[in-house]
C-alpha cells in the first residue's frame, strides 16, 4: 500500500486517531508525527514517544505544541538539549525548554551552536566552560557573539580573555558595557598601557565621527 492508504493518513480524524492508539513502533509514531495532516493526530503520536532517539528525530519537524509535548516526554537534560537543537521552533515553547536545562556542559553546547548565547553566558557557572565559550566566540562576528563572549570572559575571571575582548571592542558603547572588568585590567601592569592606548584611540575615533556628522549637517 502507498503512504496515503495508511489508516493514520485518512481524512476521517477519528479513524486516524484509532490507528495512532494502536501503534507502538516509535519509528512509525515519529513518521505519523511528521506526516499526518491532522494536528491532533500528530500530537497524539508525539505523546506516545519515549525513546530519546525518536524524540529528537521528531523534533526536526516540530511546531510549538509538538515541541511542548516532546519536551515533557524527555527524561534528562541531554535529551532535552537534543530536542532543542533539532527543533526549528523559536519562541516561548523553545524558551521554556531551554530554561529546563541546567547542565553547564549542555548549556555551553547550545550556546556554541549559536542559540541563547547571551543567556548561556549568564547561566553557566563553571569558570572553565565560560573560558571555553569566550575563546570560541572571540573570532565570531556580530554584537551577540561579542556581548556573550565578553560576559563569559568576565565571569571566567581570565584576564587574558577579558583583555582580548577589550581590544576587540569596536566602539565606546561596547567598552562601557564591560567597564568594571576593563577598569580592573587597567590596574594590571601587563595590560595597562595597551588598554589605555586602545581607549584613547576609541575616544579619538568617536570624536572624529561626531565632528564629521556635524560638518555634514551644516554643509
């Protein structure tokens, strides 16, 4: 029989639901969750899954409601992490799932995959993992990576990473975000001179830009 001859694909929702209730094979349940034309049938299939492998696989095609059910079926942080990373869903359902994960190693994994970077820097407590996060994000572009990385560097307590982010700072607003950490470095002979020079350069650039804008406005 073709796929459309399967009982769970029938247009009659009650008959499709009966087919789901009888199903026990998790590979089939995952397929139903992905392919059924009926939302309630898909949710019913998701609610019968127990294996981490199929919970994560099913997450690949999940929507908000399905993700919520899959999350509730997960027994541990590792499975919840797998579900979150596999799912395309963003928003409250994904946020709730993320907040349910407490393991620092998994929070780091999520952050390094590009999701919840700033939240990760705030939630991770282990200094070593914070240092790893800061190192990994140092070469990434964009304000989110910069902010998360600099937060992680500051929390890690590693002066070399705090200094690297200070020197990477492209404008005064970024500098001011980490002012306390940078001020501490200014009291460290190893970093004082270079850091002071960098701040002065930023101030000069900002002044030049402000002057150029004023000239343009008055032209």
